């Protein structure tokens, strides 16, 4: 059974930082692309970032230079380091690989 479990969300002030983590089980993350997708209230899902099998990283334009995706294959973990957060980054963040999704972790940005 494949499980993706996100953690690390919370409330931060504008300009703050968070590190999201995704713990994968039943899935060899070294052999699959991993993504972070977010959904803000009242909006559809938005792809945020992805990391390929060979470590190539991509980002949606709005987070480039602020977010960094990384992967620790030995720990079966995927991370999203988020810096200089703004209100527009507030959303539930999901870890994704193919058809597999985690339960999400809430990020709130508020002063």
C-alpha cells in the first residue's frame, strides 16, 4: 500500500518560512517523480513544484526563487522549503506521485 504523509504546515507571518515534509511508504521515490500541489480555499488545485527521478526540479512561476523542492531517497522523504511566504501561498499543500496523494498539510500566512 502506498502512503504519502505530509507534515510541517502551520501558521506563519508574511515573510516567514516553513519546511514541508512528505514521508512516502510503499513507493520507491528514487524511481518516480514527486510533486507538491496546493489548493487554496475556493480555488482549484495548483501544481507548485516537482522533482524528477534524476533530480531535475521545476517550479510554478509564482514560487521560483522562494521555494525549493528536495528529496532524500534513503529516508524516502520529499521536502518543500518555503521562504518569504505571502498570503497568496496560503493553501493546503499535498504531496503527489502519479495517482497517489497525501492528506495534505495546511499553510496559513497571516500577520
